[in-house]
């Protein structure tokens, strides 16, 4: 099945998520969570853009707003790509190992890892943009900013869970080790940034 998260209602998405079916699943949750982090970032900075009180930060705020708007769309697209890749991998898993149709299994595993790894990178860019807002936007929106920071960190952890679950299926051991090291470092960077921002926001 294909999913169009961008046009689903919240209720429809939750119904689909609750159903006993392969997708949407954790990858969709990671994407939606990152999309919400970016949407909150857009809202917080949107209240500052064009205001005389925050004029000194206007250029940085506008750049951050563009990052959030791109990030919100990218997160939903990555969620859909993750679902498509996992659905394909799930079909191959069910085939006997000797089945010729299973020949693309190794490539399918790497494709199932690609979207969540890109989601990790998106989480980091989201957190970097949220950093611009700390101390430069309305204090009355501090709770929204902290929630956005938390959501970006959760989105990163959710994305990495999707990497971890597929890593044992990577046949090439050096590649598996390299992917693990790279993505764990990305997650660590996200969590470190989130902790630092939360302490200041």
C-alpha cells in the first residue's frame, strides 16, 4: 500500500497507524514527529519575523523559517519513502532464500536504511535551525520552542531505531559497521544538541 501522509486527516493517520499492517509504522512516526518539530519552529519564528523587537535577528529568522518549511515537507516525503522501502523489503523477506525474486534483497535493505538515515540528518538540521530561535524569539513561546526541540530529538531516535532494526540484514560486515558508526554518531550529535538547547530555551 502507498500512503499520502500530507493529505491524510489526523484521525485517518492514527487509524492507519493502529491497524495490523506493515505501513504506516515507526518510519511514519519518525517523519510525522520531525514534521511537527519543523512546523512548531515555523510558528515560533513566524511571530518574530517583521517585528521591530527582533529586527536584529530578522535575516537569521527568515533563513530558519525557510529551513523549517523545507524540513516539514522533507520529513513527510521521507516518511513516505521509508514506508515504500519497508513494504518492498517486507515482501522480499517472505520469499524463500533461494527464490530468484529475492535477488534484490541486499539492495532493498540498504534502501530501507537510506530514508531513516536521511531523517537523522534532517533532525540535526532542524535542531540547528531551532538553535537560532533560542533567546531571539518571544519568551511567551518558550514552551513551544522546547517542545519543538524535544520532538526533533524524538524524531532522531525514532529514525535511528529504523536503522538499527535493519542493520542485521546488511550482508556486508564492513558496510554494516560503517553504517552503524555513522548513524549512531548522528544520533549522538542530535541528542547532545537537543540537551544543550533545552537547557537554554
